[in-house]
């Protein structure tokens, strides 16, 4: 019987959590998803077909600029060989938006 009490005590919390999730608005697209989409846009602009290495989680800054539609700014860097095969680091600032987390629009991309 000792184990039944904690289980029953946590049950209303689980029901409440499910109810709030089911009745609330659609969840926001994650900042991590925005960063991955920016990497796709940056990769499309690079003049290389070789291996690219994007900045990691600790070196990439992600900011939520607006909600509904969602708008993000991602600042990071990518290491890749240039058109001559010489390793080069490019920094980027990517601003993108989405209404549903599925279709993304690149609003601005600055690479240097």
C-alpha cells in the first residue's frame, strides 16, 4: 500500500498536464530546430562540396524575436574548405520565421 499513495498522488498532476497540453495552443518550434534550419540555409550558400563543421550548441547564439508567427535569429560559424580547398571559417547571422514549425522562411542571412 505504501507505493499506491505516491502513484495516486501524482495521477492528478499527470491528468492536469495532459489537459493543458491538449487544450493549449500549438507548441512553439524549438530554438534548436531554428538553428538546424539556419544551417541548411547557410550550407546552400557555401561554395564547397566538402565537409562542413558548424559551431556547436555552446558557440551558437539563438534568440526568439517574436511569437505567432515565430521569428528567430541564429548567430554562429561554420568551418569549411573554400573553392580552393583551403579551410576557412565563416560567421553567419540568420533570421528566419515559421508559423507552424514545418515551413520555414529565410528572412535574412549575413555571412562574413
